[in-house]
C-alpha cells in the first residue's frame, strides 16, 4: 500500500480509504448496505491488513449508526486508524439541526465524538456547501475545534471551485486552520471535477479523496450493454446516483474497462480504481463494499499500475468535451499554461 501526503499537510494516508456508508442499513442508506458490527470489524481488519490507515464515515450515514459501528469495531485499536467524518446534513427536525453554523458544527462534532468513542477526529469535513451561513462563521467554528484538540485537520466536500477559493482566502486572511483536502465525486464515468476542482487542488495544495469511484457500481463490470440490470445491486434496488446522462458513453467505458481487465486477469473495478489513483492531486480513493469479497477485490487495485497505453485508451473513451473558457485557453493560451492548468488541459493538447 502506498501512503500519500494529504494535501499540504504532514498527514500521510493510504492510497485507499475504507468507506462506511454500507455500515448500519438505516433510512436511505439501507439501499447501499446493512453491515453490522461483526461485519464491520472483519472489513476493518481486512483493510488494515492490506495497509489501509483511514476510515471515512459521516454523521448522516444511517442516522449516526455508521459512526457508532466504527467506534464499536475500533474499540481497543482506535490509534491504529485515522478517522474522517463529516458535518452539514440534517440530524433532526429542528431549525438548527443542519447546516454549517457554529451551533451545529460544534454540537455535531461532540455527538460524533461520542458515537465514535474517541477524543478526536482526524479529518473533519464540511459534507456540503451551506450558502446561508457566512463562511467566516463556519471556518471559525472549525478552527475552534482544531485549537481545542477535538479535530486534527479539516476538509471540504462537494464544493465548487469558487467556494473552495473563497474559503481558502478567508482562512489565510483570518489565520484559521485551512482545508487540507476536498472529498469529491470523480470517476471515469464522471470527469467534470477535472474542469475546476482538480486544478484548484493542484494550485492550493489540497488533497483529493474520491467518493463513489465506481460510479455507484456502474464501473464494476456488472452492468453491460443490452443486458438486464443485475438483481441485488444498488441500482436494481433504486439507487440513482450518479445520474447517467449518456448511456452509450457509459457502456463504451465499461467495455474498455472489461477488455483491459480481461487482458490482466483482474476485475473491471480494479482497473477503474487504478486509473483514479494515477490522476493529478488524487490522494486516496474511498472503497466500500457490501461483502468481504467485494472489499478484497477493491483493495487489490492498490497493486495495479496501468501502462501509458491503457491510461490513454481509458482517457479517450471517457473524455468529456471542453467547456468555456477551457477550450479558448487551449486554443489561445497553450504557450503559457501552468501546472494547475495542465492538470485538466494536458489531455486536450
């Protein structure tokens, strides 16, 4: 297992992270999985044996049960693992039970600490943008948690490029603890993050944690053109994230993945994960699974390095059209592009 620096921080995290949305099986999360404490303990041990040192969860997963299961499963071995969790989503029906206000952030952090049975959170992430709370208030609350020792590092998730830059600017101006990472949706199926989020990570020294790297299972190799949707999969059961806007393109990507995987005698999922691990600014890819067998398959992706030809083939079949102003910069400014620009535009030159 490779260990990578999390952005510009000194924290080293494994190239693969264990995701825990499958832990608990309550509410909307039951479509993803229903792993109990025993199953979670096995998966954590399995991941640790493969070299994984980061577990990612969120207070909203199974209404807090995912965090509870992580805490119970890690009892006695907490300091062998880093824990990342998140705050922002509604954890009740009251007017202050959601968002990124000082009130909700601090209250939610204390609740997460109790559920996780720990005295600190290694990476505390804003789960989603809150456009109704001043960023100064949000960042001051995060900084308070860092200064108090309850949180080691902070990150963002599902922000736009301008929202990230505004937050980084305020943190610099007011000397608050800055975001060191962003957790984003990114895969061969959905490469829109490359337009702004990947370049801003390169420019600002933010690590990228990738959620849903197999596009909700679409890139696992189970879904094939002109074949029935497999029973027992999350899509069969009604999960619709991420959206499929171009079915033909999706199946073209799957076919390329399967052909490369067959040539290596590995799974399509492993090839999709290996592609992500070679993308600019990607620090760690979050893998979760309903079964121990699925997890073992995903963990094996850490050992795969794609050839230049394989990467080029996957890039070509999944490449998205350039948006403005990127196509104009490619045409007019290609002689003066920097590292952050090239993180997106290099493949189009």
